[in-house]
């Protein structure tokens, strides 16, 4: 290995890293992929996107089964939760895809190396050296003309606490052996509201404590208001603009001490606590101190082509400053880097073209500028909103709640942002990403044929509503 000089070595086997490695190999580059985990896939496949969505699908089925007779299906109106089998299915989904990644490494002739990779400094004679330490303590050096860093991120924990089977992050909660009857979720971003949705569906008493004044704070304010309304309807206990002061373990689980929005002290007892307060970039102990890379609050600054300030070193995924920590952002960044290294066509990742998806019930999908952001940028804004209650497929799905909101430029009609809360929002947002990418106008989308009956058809009325011409409301 020490004598081999790869064209590119990727450090990190999550969606950013393995996507970059596969595309680099497809373009004819001799590629190595270094990852410290027992299995490839990173947080997304092992502890994040995939397992949580498997659990959310089970929760969706459960919610339907509770009303089975209404749908003409007798005999299943009193379902019983088998938590062990639910977790087993989640693990099976993960295993299938980790095996799939192993196959893709072999298919694309990528040298996969298990171990912890660290930079050793600047390139010498145009060749970088990455030190790789395996689980048994053995150390080897991997050499390459270019290095792509894709180490991913770790779940943040409240200061002074360590994650365990009672005070949990996304990792521990996915391994919990029994279903908790009560859960406090600290943080109301995507991770927090998704797990809250799962456990509430299965009957747990769920309390959400959020320091900011609204749920899913990165979304358009109307989306946050609608989710708050619907979560109240589902029976969540929620405390916004609240500060967690102390977590006190006891026989019953954890007593959470917090300060409410009006400054009063309060407590909440629960079997388990999930801490979902964001993710920290995994840039520590990566040899960055031996390079010209200066971290920004732990993140790595890059230019539009994901190049760092260290020549020949790139960074992609959750470790990058200024980009949202989303698997599809990391994956696309990896494709961009691979294309640039191979001298192929590429386009930089644009922050305002990245879809955000939250898989709670109801789902949230968004892309582009919120109404507030558009106004801050000086646009003359025109807004349209179409409720799913007017969509026939939503009626079939028994999912009337939510809406499509379109933010457009009043002067030219260009679509600036689309924000959806409702059925299949995470699927139909793809059309809106395409519309923004092609700089489509409201008029053009109003005359784009949408199949009937579909949930996506709500987008046609959503775009039309900007001009006050929605048909089905």
C-alpha cells in the first residue's frame, strides 16, 4: 500500500465520501476510501436517515392500522406493538444497504481501507500521505495526489452529560431495547420532531423542549406555525423559548429541570430523554493542525469547488462551513469534487437550491427562500398558498392537513421558494427544486401538466394560487 499512489483518497465512508469515491472511480481515477467504522455508510445509513425513516414507516403503518375498519379492513383495529421486531426490521434495512456498498466498492474497483485516517501535513512532490490506524493498532500510510475529507459529524450532547441508555442521542435511541412510555425530546429541529413523531404514534407521552421560539426554526414561519398546530392536535406537550437547566436521573428515568418562556422553573419526569441539539463536525484529531486549514467554529471553510486552503485537499459533507448537514448535500458535493478532479463538467452546489426534508407526520419539504428571506433580500414578493384539503389524493390518503406555499418575485414571476407541509412533501419537493434550478416562472409552472389524482397536483394549484387562480379551493 505504501508504494501505491492513488489519484484520490477519500477519508470517510458516509454519503459524501462513498459517493465521491464511486464517481471518481467511474471517471477512471484510481481511488481509495478510508473509513473507521465496521461498516460503510456513515451516520446517515448506520444511525441517521435510513434507520429513522424505517421507524417512521412503521409508525405510519401503525397510524393507519388504528383506523383499519374505516378503510374497509376488519380484524386489525387493535394492533399490538412488537418493538423487538420493529428494531430488527430497521437493522435489516441497514444491513442490506451496507452490503450493497461493499458490492459497489468491489464493482468500481475502489480500495476500501478500514481505519482512522489522519493527514500528515502538506503534499511532498505532489503526493499527500494519510496515516491510517486500524482497530488493532496497526498503522499504515496511504498516498494520493488528492485528498478528500468527509469525516462527518457527531451528535452534540448537553454540556456536562454523557450519552447512555437513559439520556440519549440518535445513536442510543436507535438501540433502545424496550419502548419507553414517556420521552422528553430536547430540540425541535428535524431530528427532534422526527423521533418525537415516531414515539407519539406508538403511544408514548412525548414532551418537546426547544430553546428557540418555534419548531423547525430553519423553515418558513408559516410551516412552523402549522406544525405547532398539528403537533398540539396530536397531543404533544411543547415548551418553546425554554431552557433546559438540569437533567436528574432517578428510579423512574430522568427528571428534566427547565425554565419556561415566561421565566418560571418547571420539571418533567420521563423514562428517557433524547438530546437533539445539533451535530458537531468531526474535524478533531484529523491532522488538520499540520496543514494550512484554519477551522471556523470547528468547520472547514472551502471555495465553491469544495477546495480547502491546503493545496490538493478538499472537504465535503457535514464538516464543511456554511452548508447544511444533509446527506444529499454531502453526496452532491462529492459528485462535484470527483468531476473537478477528473476534468469533467461540474456545477457548484448552491445553498439556495438545496431541498430540506423533515419526515415527521405531517412531512415537510422546502427549497429556496422563505417569505421573510425574500423580503430581506429586497424582492417584491408575491405569495400563494394552497391547502391539501382541496386535493383529492390527499383525501384518499386521509391526509388533509397542511399546504403548499409558493414565494415568487412579483416583478418577473420567478419562483423564489416553495414550502410544503403535508402528505408526501419530501417526495414532491423534487419538482420544486427542478423549477428553481431552471429559473422557472409561476406562469410556466401553471401550464405544466400534472397527473390526476396525485398529491403532486397540489403544486399546480399552489403555483396558480400566486395569481389567485387556484382551481380546487
